[in-house]
C-alpha cells in the first residue's frame, strides 16, 4: 500500500515519472494547493521498492508493504545463492 498525504504534495510528478513499474498516476481530485497528487493505478505491479518515497521532495509518500504481496515478491528473484540452486 502506498499512503499519500495529499495536502503535502506540490504536484511535481517526480514519483510518477520515476516509478520503474509505472504504478502511479495523477489523482482525479485536487488537493488544497490545487494540484493532483499521485495515486496507485487500479492495476499496478508495485513491488514496494520505495523509490517514490525516497525521491519525494515533500515527504508526501509513505510505502507500507502488503504482507501477502511481499511474500509472493520474495519468491521471484534473479539472484541465486553462491554454490547452489534456489529450492
């Protein structure tokens, strides 16, 4: 889950532009600054990388990993342990 503090957002869209999985889009509603804060797309592949949280200049985004989805993501990896195979 991604929590956005709508009124903290200044609408720079850095998070939307930099998301590696294109999981964010502009909201339909305006905040008190008159800009459209980001929101997760209805269908998204967010992997909780926290890039949006780290690059937000207004600290308006907080990433809260979903426990069920996090377990599924942990199984998918391109890395293999040294000297062995993934079981």
